[in-house]
């Protein structure tokens, strides 16, 4: 990757970090947690400021070194600069936890132009962030469940198997011999999230200056609602029960059961899932990668219509994979529940864009949903052409392979106001129900690109859409239908 392209990609990440660091704080009293101290906010913002300054100094020194280097040496210097910067960002965000760490997680799997070695460096944020000390984890168990883990469990592994933005996960065996995963929330993480999101309004205010049609307040409110919900593990437990009931016994999709008596607002205990991480799956044979992607596709998009709920956190640390397309889904903190009107809107948009190919009807729906001003001076074809990017993978009845260009193009298509659709983009708004959808769309496309996943996504999607409910198009679909019939369920379910 050229230095200019890397610098542009890095600038996107640094810009978001800078917005969080220097934006004026909004009220953060929506958090049902301890008050956020001014010193904690100042400390986190100063750490981000120092991170930005270090990056700026390193870049200036790097440019000076390149001036007198040979072409071969310049490539070496580029790689060295990229890795050192990524390592610095990863270490800082990994220690900060909260919403800031989520930015780093997204940067590691959204293909925004970051080179492979940089994304691999930042990928540790997906499940291997610096954990809290064993003594602190034990104290949190004691505070929430009354006794320490050594008394509560038959066996307790004090070394976490995963650690991420809000909590870390330990293996344990219950007194009755049940293998479980115990997720413990980091103490003080509610304060950290409140500190980070306190500046969210400033970020989206800046975006609104680029996209004048965007009303930032509903977007900020939606993101805050979803992230604050993640802080209450009782909410996550209810979400997970909802998904577990639907998929219990499913031949490809596994959602671990919640152990109610060992779960609280800050501790969540579930059955232990086992499998390979996403970083291993990218090296699996093509057939296995395609099966893994098909399962992710069916789960992520099918749940909108069959469960009227959407798991909106697609980062790779939330999945464990086994051969044959079997996937365990682990994190249900960020779940969006949809009203019937929401899913009907999604269906109508798909019907007119993909099935009927009616640009005028599609535009009318977009206007009625408040996405585009009815007076916007663009013809129907231009509007449909812009939005068609987000439907491309289901527009063709034939095999389609996701690659890095497709994934990177999604981010560019969303933010490139200087491109051919720049004026149209400035007139667009984003309804709250679309905020989480956009994240899974971009995130999942990024994962599929890393898998080089190939499939006839239109035919699979038609199995999932209620207004088509097509017959199975793949062996996986056939097996799912047979299982659904065996339990007396809807054969067109996921």
C-alpha cells in the first residue's frame, strides 16, 4: 500500500479519535451508573491527545527519512511506520476500554484502506485486549454473586479466554459439572463509556456539516441507547435468551444458553462454546469459508424478519467457527429490536430495488421514510443508482465473490461527498432504525471480503425475505428446512 493511501486511511481513524478527545461534553446523566468524574474524562482525553501528537511527530519524522531513501528503503520505512503506528493505537485503545476500544475493533475489520499487517496488529482488540488482574476479577464476582469464584465454581480459570471493550470472559465449571463462560464487566467501564459518548454529539455535529441533510440528534440518541444497553448484562441475557429459544437445536447456528442463577447486571454466565477464531477461518479451504459466510449471512439478515431483532455487533471476536458451516454466536449486548413498521419498510425497499427494479417506487419509499427530501433535485435513476450499491450482492442471480475492493468501496460510498453522488449525499438523512443496520452491512461485508466468500446471495436472501419465502437454494438451506419441519416450525425460518 502506498504511503498516501495509508495516511488517508489513518486520518479517518485519527479524526474520529480527535473528535472524541476535544469535543465539548454533552450531558451524560443517562447512564445508570456511578457519576463520571472530571478527572477521568480529562485523563482519557489527554491520552488521546498524546496519541495524536505522537502520531503526528512520527509521521513528520517518517517523511523526512523517506526524502533521502532509495525506493526499496522507502517501502521498508512505510511498513515500519505503519506497524509502529498501529501498535501504538492498539495498545492505547486496548487499555482504555469502553467506546474508544470499539473504534479500534471496527478499524480492524472494516476495510477502509488499512493494509493487512496493520489490521492484523489491531485485530488483537477483538478478543485479546489487556485483561484486568485476577484479583480484581474475583472481587467483581464476589461483589455481584456474594462469594468468590473459588467457592462459587467447582473449577475456575483465572486466565481469561477473551477480553474486549466492556468485559472479559473466563472458563469455569459449575458445582453440578456444567462447563460455562463467565463474562465480567470491567469496573468503571460505565464511566469510560459515558466519557467517550459524552462527545458523540460533537462528532455527529461535524458529520452534519458534511452532510447537511443529516439530523444528528436521533442518530446520537440511537447509538447511546444501544451502547448504554450493553452495560446492563441483564438486558444482554434477555436478548440472548430470545435468540437461544429460536435457534436451540439448529444444525448450523448455536447460541449458548444463559445460566440465570449465575448472572447479574455485571456478570453474565452462559454455556461454554468452543471453536476456531475468525483469524483461523480465513486460512480454511474455500468450501469451508463459503459455508461459514453463508451461516453468518443467514443469521445476520434472517433475524431481522424472523425474530424482528438484529444483533448489531459483527466484529470477529463474537463468533466461534467449526467445520461444515457451524457457528456459535457469543455477544448479544448490542441488539436492535424492530417494530413491524421497520421491517415492512426494509421489505418494501428490497422489493422495489431488487425484485421490481422500479426506481420511481423506490425513491417514493425513501422519501416517505425521511431519508431524502422530496424536493431534492435529482432524477429517480440517480437516486436508485446511489442506493443500489448497498443491494449489489443480492441484485444478481449468480455467484458473487466479496473482495477487498468491494468492502473498501462501501466505506468510500458512504463518506465520499466529493464523488459523483456528492450533492445527493448532502441531502440524505439517516433514520434511527438504519443506524445499526448500516454497521452490520459494512462490517459483514468486511468479514466476507477477508474470507473471499462466494455465493448466490440473492437466492439465499429470497429464502429469508418473507415476501418471497423461496425454496432452499443450497444444501445448508435444505438441511435447515428439514430441521424446521422436524420441530413443527416455519419451514421458511432461518
